[in-house]
């Protein structure tokens, strides 16, 4: 599949320089990344192309409205957002399997799931997904054969696993999927965690901050992989918000392939900026795309041309903020996401209504060099947590 956002269109010059993204009282692994290698092996190859999308109308930007949105996310979240307790404490002895792909954020989330199931007295197993064309279905087949009480998948489009999901359903094994852009299908109890509504919100948040801090003069190159639906959810929401708040701003899509991470992507960023010096923002649809970019920009003498923004920051992205980097990232609470997976399954096993959990977003905020010092980061992994006592809050919800 190729992107429909070609060809290129010119961007206009911005007058701003590099400065802290968040000022004063302003302020969400994307875990779908976990399955990118396996999905790419299926034969979905992204055509590297660029395109302009939106902007150029000459209408004035609504910087005040942008600031109003961004202002809502200056402070760390106060709680889990989810507040509806279970009807009763979960029954012990359940057996859950996660399909885990070889990405650090996947491992961090599943480590959190292990902690949650230990608290509940459940049994937990991970099946590592390979990178061949049938890796996802093979891993699911293996999980179904072990006859667990539930299977957890992440990032992989449900259409790739339709046969296995039906087999699991026929066997009475519910499936929960996070970080996908799909609606639930029969056999899948939920896709809301890090799902479409949540990711759209993150796109709006980042766009609002960009408009606010550029004073409505942002020219943006968006680096993404357009063949992955959950990424398109983010970039489409970002672009739509830019069009609403800053009709004269320009947004250019620069497509990547999963194999470009840390290899071709750095040069792609350099080439994009060299081709068009008007670009003053580089938006990354997930943090791992930044791998190697800083060094490449310094080598090309372009480190001062753009400011970074994006979602799903890696520990390295967050460490850069601590060093004074003027990027802005949406806080992605990977550990809480892991606990929310188990919370959803506990509600399912209890026969409780899933709607309160489906409707509750993950706690988040906009992160920058000004507020990273007070943001909740996991001291062991460096990932964003946001809510330091999240485990205690889950214990209350679970009547433990």
C-alpha cells in the first residue's frame, strides 16, 4: 500500500526559532510499535514518499484556542481516570497469555502485566512473536493450544488474526487487544486501550501545543509509517486539529518503512530539511523513529532548524528532555496500560460492565523540558508513568 499524500507542496517560512515548547502553565508503546516488524514481514511495504496535507489558506491561526487546549495538560495527572471499582474481588487462578513482540516497550508493558497478575494470584505467560510473515498467526495458534483463560494481543491489526480470533472464540477464550485502530470484532472484548479515541486525543493535544508555541507559524514534516492504521489515527487527528486551529500552517507527510528505523530515517529527516529550509517542526508518530536523528542533524548542521514533537516517547526521548531538549511529547503510561489490560480482563471474568473501562482514557500530559522534572517517570525503566501510586489505586479498584 502506498500513501495518498503525494506529491510535495511548498511550505512557507516561519519566523520562530527554537524555544521551550511549554511556557508558564502549559503543558501519551505507541505500543502498537511492538508488532511493526512482524506486520511488515507480511508483505506490507510502505512506499517512501512525501506529501503536503492541509494549510496554506491564509486564514489567521486561533492561537488563543490552541493555548486553551494545551493549558489543560500542563500538570501531571491526578489519578488513573478510571474510577469504577469491580463488583467483587477477582477470582484467583486465571491463566493469561500475552503475544509479545521484540520491542522494549512491549517488554515493559508485559512486565507490568506480570506484576498485576501476581497481585491477583493469576498465572501469566508470554509468547514471543517472531518476524516472519506468519509470525502473528503462529503465535496466536500456539497460545490457543495452551488453553488459557484469555489472550492479550497488541498492535497487530485484527484482520491479520481473524482466523485465530474465531478459533479462540469457539474455544471460549476471550481476546483483548490494545494499541490497534480497529473496533472490536466477535471474540475480542475490547480495543479501547490506547485505541482510536485515545490516540485521536493525543493528536489534538500535540497539534494544539505546536500552534500555541509557534504563534500559528508552524511548518511541519510528519515522519510516520502510513501503512499502520493506529499511526494514521494519530497523524490524521494531528492534521485535522492543525487545519482547525491554524489553516495557514502546512503539514507534510514523509513516509517511512519499518526497516528504516535508525537506518534510513535519520537521512530521510536530513534530506527533508535540506530540501525545504522552511520546515521548523518534525513530528514523529512514535518515539523510536527519532533513533539516530539527532546525530544526523548535528552532522548536517541542521540541529537548530526544527523542534521535535510526537507520541509514545521512549526513555531516550524523555532523557533528552531532561537534558534541555525543547521537544514536546505526549506522556504514554506504559505500565498503567499493562495494568489496565488486566483490569479489563478482571471485569470480563466478573461479568461486570466493560463500558466504564472502555470510556476511561489513560492518564497523560504534554511533556517538555520545563515540566519533565516533575513528571512521573519509572525509575527502573525510564518510561513515563504519570501516576506514582497507580498500583495502590488499582488495588482499591480491585477490592484487594
